[in-house]
């Protein structure tokens, strides 16, 4: 049981780091006055990935 809990804690930390890095990149993009179509797609993908990471964090937290 301890190993499973440690695995969940490690996974949460990894997901939190991923979420933080995605947030930083999104902030860089949203500071610009204009986004190219590629940047707009990237921003949309980042938002999707951030939400997914947050959902997985919540799921893992509930499983503890």
C-alpha cells in the first residue's frame, strides 16, 4: 500500500510540474498582441493539456 501511495504522490508532483510549465508557456503566448494561427493552435492545445493534467491530479488526490 505504501508503494502505491508513493507512486500516486510522485505522479501528482509530475503532473503539477507539467501543469506549471504549460501555464508558463501559455502566459508567454497570451502576452502577445497577436498570435499566429500556429500559436493559436498551440495555446488551445496547452489549455487542453492543462485541464487534463488538473483532472488527473484531482483523480489521484481522491484515490489517496
